[in-house]
């Protein structure tokens, strides 16, 4: 999971689109019945679909939750706070007032957004209408309630703190960044809830993460051997060493698939590898 800057997202969205969203939101707030509100949501649902490509652009085509690039998947615009209903609260009619607020949009792959079960492993997940909160947390029920008072148990790729507590281990599985645990007392609960609801440990995704992790370690070891040869009197290998650093850096750029995994691999290996330490210090 990498941080997605909502200010960047805002800069990509057309001004006329924003005006239309604001107009529909006012109609929603003035609706006198749930049926009228549901009709407005349905009639204007194309609005969030219109900006799907812009949301994709903000993350270089990657799912905001898992960083996968599945070109054959019909990725969707997820409403971080569900617009129609909340699975954890039968009395909640959904965060309808945020239905046309781009700050509530998250670009999501099929595995993270829709209910799916993996036949072989039995793992299942998919966000759908889920939005769990911490026990005892305030929940907003209307536009006059502040969602900032809520304590969500789902990780948000648009939150610096949320992204900072995410780690990936050598097996490619989602884990807790223990160095950041003091920033969020709910950190482990948020990791566990997101792992299940967003299906972040889907077998395919785990396999791809593990492949990236092992590739990074292998390339670092190879680069270290080249650097050792340079120190032993083979200066001609300097160009090759620079090429190895450049290749590794490509795995860590924001546009690369599973770049957060690559960064975790490098950070986890920095004590044993000079190359990894150099990459950690580089302003990538």
C-alpha cells in the first residue's frame, strides 16, 4: 500500500464535474424520503464512474489497497465509507452524503472491492458494504456528523498514518510495521480487519509479493558482490554496479507494482547489505 495524495486527485478532476457533484449532493440533503435519496444515487451513479480513469492515474494504474495491476480486471470506484448501507450496522442507511465526494473514493481491484472466495485456499474477502469501527467509536449518521470522530478499522491508502503501519514480510504477507505501532493503538486490529475484509492476503497477491521480495534480496546480494569486487581492485565494474542500483530503484518507484513490498525488502535487508542501505538513503 502506497500513499495516494488526495490533493493530487483533486487536481486531476474537472471543475464542471465537481460542480455537478456538489449540486447532486444538495439534492440528496434536501430529499424527504429514503426512496427519493436512493433514486438520486442510482440516477447519478455514472458520476463516480466518469472519474475512474483519473483515480487510476493517481496511483499509476494500481489498486489503492493492494497495489496490484490487473489489466483484465474491471476495477471499480470504491466508496471508502459505503454509500448505501453499512454491513456492521443494520440501522445505518449508508454515508449517502459522501456518495459524490471524491475524497471518499478509492480505486479498487476486484479482489479488494468485490466478494471473492479462493477455491483452493478457502480464503475469502471483498469490501462491499463493510466499514467496521473500533468498539465504542462514534459513527456518523448524517451530513451534520463529523466522520473525523470515527475510528475506522479499515486501512486508508489516503492516510499517512495508515500507510506507515503497513509492512510486508518475506513470505509476501501483510504484517504490522512494529516500529510505528506507538502511533496507533489500534494498529494490529486495523491490519487484521483489513487483511480479511479487503482480501489483502489473497493467494495470488501473496505469491506476487513474495516473488518481488525474493527478487530484491537476490539483486541486493548480487550488487554487493559486484561492489566487493570493485574494492578488491576491479574499478571497471562500477558501471555494472550503478546499473544494478538503477534496476533495484525501479522496483521501488511509485509506479511499480507492489513497490511497497520492494521498499520493505530493502529496509529489512539494510543491516546486512550495503546496497540495501544505499537504497534506503536514496530519495526515491
